[in-house]
């Protein structure tokens, strides 16, 4: 079984409000349209409203590694790998998730990450054997095998309100 951990625990201090609540539905839509079979949303600084299972990470302030470890621990025993996505990536597409999962099925490694223009991005996939290696910096501190997703467009990274895409008039 392939599961997903959606990291939504941060304080969003640069954004100024709980941005994860604004974008979570878009991210969930993409994950649900992929080959992922189980989803866990990790909350921390803010309580989130979600129709997906949510796990509260009391250690969220210790950094992304703590939040990721909380999410991984909440996954069912039959999960063989976890796709890690960020709640502030509203342009994530299911094809990127599936491409990374397919690369894992092709035995290309236990730490994989989508890349866009040669730069590492999301989603990241961690095979179960890598779950115990998550440092405090999170998956970004692990060295992944890159899976090119240039043709799919980057998932976005909303740090400030100005980063939100605006509806076209």
C-alpha cells in the first residue's frame, strides 16, 4: 500500500494566517486522484478542518522532521511507502505523484523526489526502510533519486499572500 502524508503543521508566520487551510482542499484533490491509497494530514500550529484523517503533532515546532515523523507513525502497518506533500503546494498534480510512485515500483530507490528544471521539489517518496532516517530538517535533508516532472509544472510554494494564484478575470 502506498500512503500519503500531507504536511500542514507549520505556523505560517510569513503568510500571517493558517495558509494550509486555504490550500488543503486543492492538495487533497490531487492526492486523491493519484494511486495513493491512504492519506494522513499532519496538523500542528492550527487545528485544521479536513475530510481526510488528521493527526495532531504536538512536536510541530521542532521542525518539519518532527511533523513528518508524526505522520509516518500514524500510517497503517501495511503502508510500504509514503508520498510526502506540502499543504502549501496548491498546483500539485496527481501525475507527479504517480510518476514518483512508478519510479519507486521500478526500484529506483527508497528516497525519491520529483524535480522541476533539475531542481528538487515535491512530492517526495520515502520507502518504509527510510522512515527511521528522517532527521529534524525533514526529508529535505535526505539525498533522493530525482524523478523528472518538468512537463507537469511545479506544485507551487506559497509563503506569502502575494504567492497565491489569482483567479483569472
